[in-house]
């Protein structure tokens, strides 16, 4: 009876799941967490859209949104100075 050398048995080595990268979508400023990415309108807040090639894509429901120039105009630069002055200490 020829015995074959088997280095590997049926069991696969256990691998941990990659941790959620959701925290990368947030920016901590002071005590607040600011959302950097846009949330999916279908999945709701907490599910972010992936920014890819000028498009926003939801990995959960495959929702795709095309970026328009209007969105950029909506973000007024004056908002930054308004909220940035809120400081504790
Ligand atoms: Zn979605």
C-alpha cells in the first residue's frame, strides 16, 4: 500500500475576515466625526458610496450615481470656517 505524502490536510488555515474600513470614511475633528463619503440613498446612512472614476458606487446594492458639477457647487467654502471655530478648551 503506497502511502502518499500529503503535506496539506483537508483543513484550511483559518483566516480572519478583513476588518471594516468604514472608519476611513470618517474624519475626526475635535469631538465630532465628519462623514467624508456620501451615503447610499437606498441603503441609508452607514453605507457609503465608493468613489470611482467620477462615479459613486454602492457595494451593497450596486447603486451607481454619476457625479455632477452641481454637487461641487453646493459645498460652500464659508461652511468650513463656520464650523471650524467650534472649539473646546
Ligand atoms: Zn446601497
